[in-house]
């Protein structure tokens, strides 16, 4: 089934399909709208409506990135990525910073697949799509923070499954939680891509 998927970048043209997926899934994780890893964060003092407005504002400003997986015109899931400045609010931060030597150029943050489409290759297609988009944006060192798939329910694998990352060439760097790892991979720039260099603009 994965071979029939298309991956598109989150932008104003794909926003309606992205928003429809979020709305079908109750705002995602309590109305987060995939804002939890951005500087604004979510939680106390925010609402689903505010998170939606902030996400749309970032889409319009070009300050949020995601690879969206489509089956036809329907968005099934996504893989969020961005620079550390764009996505500073990672989990297990104290443990992460304790072992940090060199910051990555890019972070993989939220990986999400809508209900009814899990275990159908969507997450793998989204992560692969994110790596392709990163290559087009100039490439660089990419970090992810996945968990072992059996450690938490599939609907709560915010960062994706460790096995998915390893299948796509990531290597384990260090543990930052009971089941969470920092994994890394170098992505070469794609010749002719808009980035033209290394790392995010």
C-alpha cells in the first residue's frame, strides 16, 4: 500500500488537507495541532483554537515544516521537522543536553498517523519524505528521538518508532529515557535543491 502514497510539503496549498486530518482526530493529542515542539508550546493558557491559529500563521510565514503523506487527496499522516530554533521543545531535555556535543542541523519532531491508517506504512513514508525535503533544503545532520515500538501504544509514539528510523539509515547515539533514543543520520544536499547549502536557512 505504501507505494501508492504521495508526500507533499506542508504549505498553504496543503493546509486544508492537513487541517482536515487534525480535525478528524480531535485536534491531535488534546488539541495540540502539532504546536507542542514549537517555541509557543501548548498546554496551560492555550486552546485548540489558539493552537490552530498559531499553526496556520506559521504555515503562512513558512516557519513550520512537515512531510504530509497523501492517499489521493486525503492526508493520512505527517512527519514534522525543522531546525533546533524552530523546534526547541523536545522531550527529555535535561537528559538530552547532558550528552549533547554538537547540535544537529535538523530535528525530526512529531510523527503522526491518523486513526484507521496505522501499521500501513504511513509513518515510514512520512519520515522518508521528510528526509527528501531536508535534502532539497540543503541537507545536514538530522536527529530524531524515537521510542521502541512496544514500549507505548501506537497512538502515543509522538516521535515515531525506533525501528522505522533504523530502516531509513539512522544510527543510535544515546538513550535519553527508559525507551527513548537520540538517533542521527547525515543527509546530503540534493543538487539543484532550493537550499543550496548545508542546514536550514
